[in-house]
C-alpha cells in the first residue's frame, strides 16, 4: 500500500460506524509479554512491529518504550491500547466488530525515512490483508 | 487501492500536526501515556474512543486536530495501596 507524501493521505469514510470493524495501531510500544520487546538500547530506535491478535487478554500485554512514562499503561493497557474499550463499544453496538489483528510498534526512531517508507507501509499492509478492518484507530503513548 | 480510513488520538498535538493526520482528536490536557485517559476510568475511555470514531462521520478538515474537553480526567485519584 502506498502512502501519499504531498497531501494529507485522507481516505473518505462512507460507511456507518455501527457497521464497522475496527483495528488498533499504537505507537506506544505495546506487545504481548511473550513477544520480543522493542530494542530500547539502540539509539536509532526500533523499526519493527508486533501483531496483536483480536482475542488477546489485556493482562498479557506490556509496554517496552523508553520515551514516555508508561506507568499508567502498566496498570491498565487500555490508556494507550483500548482493546477492552473497543470490546465494550462492540457490546453496546457502537461498532460492529473488532479486527482480527492489531499492531504495536515503538513510536520513536531517528530513522524517519525508514519508518515512513518501510514500517508504516508494512503496518498498513498487515491491516489491509486479513484484519478485516474497515477503520483504524491510531494512538501514540 | 482504496485505503483504510484512520483516526488518530493524540496527546502531542503540536507534534502530530506536523504529520497532518487525516482525522485527529486531542483530549485537552491529557498527558503523554494517557491517550484514552487514566487507568480503569472506563467511562472516560469509552467517551474518548466514541468521540474519536465519531470523527469518521463528521465533516472535519484533513490535517486539522479536533480538541475536546474531558473534565472528569482531572478527577482521577490513585487507588490506595
């Protein structure tokens, strides 16, 4: 998937929120506890990302990120990765569904070009293929 | 290629504005690390996420960040112990 560079990459939304399936993509360094953490030792940052499955238990998630205070996310991951909040919205009928996969990456890098031209496209492709998402909610830390 | 509509929840509006996000919500005064609010304040978190998703159907200007107030954010108290 290509990303527009010259103008705002605005994709119109012509559906209904109540009929939409939602994916989460967070730059907050969120990943499963049994996945490798992000490389916080490298001053250049970490360009990799982690896939988080739809049926994840919030208690199995953690944050590896050294450029923001994630002590609140350590208590409740939903403050940066609102997976349980999404489930509540599905329950109340505000959205239709939760995507099959979500993405966490560490939104700190000195390699901006590689992040923009590499990682961002890879993440967009992950969501595009097999997540069934109609819309994506992006969060930082 | 159709693309996927996105909405950003940002707590660093000045930084996010540089990237001109298609749609973005800034919950006024939320600290970094509190995109959805404070831990276990589920009603607040629901309110922020509903508002963010609602931007998808509102006539927002691409690149503009919408600021909303959530007064109950300030009512958080650390749980004892």
